């Protein structure tokens, strides 16, 4: 009797990273603005990076996302809000989002890099301040320094400490928060867009009103999306469902099947 060969069971490979990235907010008005305008507006974030004998504090226009699974977002939404969007990783790559580079405070990588950035900045700044009145020789030097600073500083805007102090309005500071747990991706407009310096001193960005005022200059450099780019829309509970559906129903690409993409945090916590 002929033996039947056993089928070898193939193990399914599963990446540690999902095919979705999430953006969360605790601001309901901002959530509906994103939903109706179909775009994410860069907003100034206060950043602090520390290394050996080196520190940088600055405000950068960005949109932040996290590269975590739906089943792991509970802790993240507790910190950043229960209104959210899950978009495809394909969209993220197309829009030139990039994973954050996490720097260890005890390592020398950030400190050496930051030192080089400061040298170029000190050479560039005097020319930047009179950029409308440069002679040909100065203009050539200015463009060369600006290009070099742009490349160096752009990378700096994607850096963050692996661990540090988490500061949130109205909340107790967490001195040993592990930022790397967020697996952050960022969209940051190109340096010098709109003839603007690529960052601001923290002293100029204290209140929410300060952030909003200076952020408006970067709104023309928002990133858009379509409903096809969305995998999930997240709201706190069922009371928000109808408003979200009404907000989306005027879109040509909206159909009843899209409703299944709208999830409440109650459902996520209990079922995923």
C-alpha cells in the first residue's frame, strides 16, 4: 500500500511591527478637523535631548505616530488620548514618515553629532540674519552652509532619548519614562520651508497658544490622506459613532463597509 506523504506545516512569520501606524489626540476638535480636512497639520512639539556633556532643547513642527499593534495601544491612549487614526504603513512610507532614532544618554553618539551641528549653525546664523542682502561670495557660502546644516539638523529632528522625563500638562512628571516603548514615527517638514528657520527656542513656545501661533506657519506643509489609507478610526465609546459616520458619509469613497473600521476604545480593550 502506497504511503501518503505528510504535509509539512509551515510556520507563519509575524513581524514584531504591524502594517499600521497610529496617531492619537485627546483633543476632540482636532480629531474632527483631521477627519473632515483629510490631513495632518504639523504642530510644534517641545523636545529635549541629552547626551554626555551635551544637551539640546528646541521646538520642532511635526506629526507623531506610533508603530504599535492595536492590542497594545491601551497604555498609549491613556497618555495621549482616545481619539485616533490607524493608517497603512504604505501611506506612511509614501508620505516620507520616518522612525525616530533613540539616543542613549550615556552614549557619545548624540553629543558628537550635536557638537558638529552647533559649529555649522554658528557659521550659518550671521549669514541667515542678512540673507536678503548677501553679496555673490557670501551667497555661495550661505547656500553651502545652509545645505549642510539642513542635512545635519534634519536628522537631529528625528532623534529622541531612549529614556528620560515625560512632561504632560496637568500630570505628574515621569522621570524615567522609556520613550522607545512608543516606537515613534514622525513627519517633519523639510528644513527651511517657507523661508523659516527649522526650529524654535523653547523660551518662545511655552503655552498652547504659543504653539498654535507658531505652528500655523507650517500648516501649508500638512500631509493628506484618503479614506482608503485608513485602517482604523478610534473613538472613546459608542456615543461618538454617529457623529463620525455623519462626518464621513458625504465622501464619495465612503460606504457602509467602512463603518467596520470605526472602533471604540472599549471594544479594543475588551476584544483585542
